[in-house]
């Protein structure tokens, strides 16, 4: 309970069950939708927006919501990423027994906050994370995003992550609910200050501490549109792909060969049929059909709907390009995100970390 003095009267205010923390830098395009969906949740909660030096209307939008507490992230300490600095700031101001870290580009379905809290408690989870439904609009989003999330689903299998007997650990920072006790016990974001993949690193620490994680597709609770332009998508995935997939260069080669096999085989099949060359058509079918079937089976796990899944083969060259670009940038030792330059694991010697002593200009990671 919190004691609040009002003149001569002392009022006892209940401590919120959940503190919802939204880090935000230049998120004017999407923050309103996020906050609209959050303030309509039910239960005992508070919403904290951490403004990280925004130069657009982000702070103004957040302050227009009377029920939202707006705080400013302090100057970025050396060796910290922008997002970790903002999340740590939010946690320091939070009063809740649970902390929900969520991105400004998310939209939360009615009742999802209370349902998530009940799900975590029912399953004995100290950390509950949802992979949101991904909203896609442009051709590049529709073709690429199913491939990325299909790869993530194969690499970070929810059943294994949620199994306390498995060492697998993962989380999605777009929706990460953690008990205050667990957060403090593993050192919070201060313990992973330089990590560019803070959600996965936090999940690893929670699981290594013997606490339980629950991780699943959360389309019933939350949705998001991660990137609105190809430039944002290129920068964001270039920062993350080499961390999510340690053999990103090799994976780029595999996906390039998959595209060549699928497209080449399909051309041979159609060309053979058109020219009445049965041997060529048969060879094309033998190559194209298994390749494309395997691709579609894999992509079905990404929850993007059949129209977007049908475009996935056309996204393979984009995916391969971004994988190779990410691997190259991380090998060179520097990646950028929202106006900051971060030294990567190769230059710092710490997996997923920014090198200590390298401050960054204004911005926040995602």
C-alpha cells in the first residue's frame, strides 16, 4: 500500500498489480493507438511512457492521456543501449507487483492485460511473453515478415522455451510480462545494459535462475506493425538477425539456394509444359514442388494468413539480403538504430552486447 499525504488527511492508495512500461522515441505515428488500447484494459494497473529524447510529438501525445505517467529517460550511460536505458527508467518509476514491457507500436486487445496476468499465475510463470500478431501492409512486409517469423518459430520453439526441463529461453520484447521479484532477482535491465537483444537475454537469465518462462504466439492478446517503411525494416532486421540467428551468413546462402531451386524449378516446369518437353517439365517438378511445399509448411507456422504466405517465395531474396547485411555489419563491429551507433558482440566480446565506453547520440533501440 502507498501512503499519500493530502493536507491533513492521509489517503491509502492501492499498489497496482501491473505497471505497463512503454519506451518511446519518435513514436508519434503509433503511440496513440497503443495508449488507446492500454487505458481501456481492466484491472489494477498503471501505464508509464518513457520518452527517450523524442523530437516529434511523442511526449505531447503521451501527456494528453490523463491516466498515463510520462517520464523522461536520463542521458544514456556508457555501454548502455537506448532501449535498456528507457526500460530501466520505467522500472524505477513503476509501483506494480508485475511489470509489462511493451512497445509503442503495439495494440492490445480488450481484457488482454488481466488475462495475461491470470495466465502467468495459472502456469506458475515468472515471465510470460507473447509473440504478437504481425500487421503487414506493403509488399516487402507481406513477403518478408512471414519468412522471418517462420525462422524464429523454428529456432525458438515455444514448447521448448516453456518447458522448465529445457535450456531453451526466449521472449519477445513487444510483450514481456515479468514479476517484480524475478526482475529484481536477475538484475533487471542493468544486468543486460549493453545487449541489443534484451528480451532474449532477460529470458535467459530468468530461466537460468530456476524460474519459469511461458512463451507463445499471442495473436489473441496483442498485435503490432513493427516497421512502416523498408528503410526501417532494413535497419531493424540488420541490427537483429545476426543476433537471432548466429549463422546468419550461412542461413542467407541456404535461403538463396532455396529461392533459386524454387524459381528455377518452376520455370523449368512451366517452360517444359509450354514446349512439350516432358523431361524438362518432370525435372522442374521434381525440384520445384518439394522446395515450395517445404517452404509453405514452414511459413504456415508464422500465423500470417494464406495471402501473405503465398508471397513468401518472393521474399526469399530480401530475407537473404538482410541476413547477409546483418552478418556483415556485426562482423564489422557496428550497427545503427534510430540515430545511435552500437558496437556489436564482435568488438565487445559479449554476445549481443554493445561495447562498454561507446556512448551514442540521441535515440532508442527497439
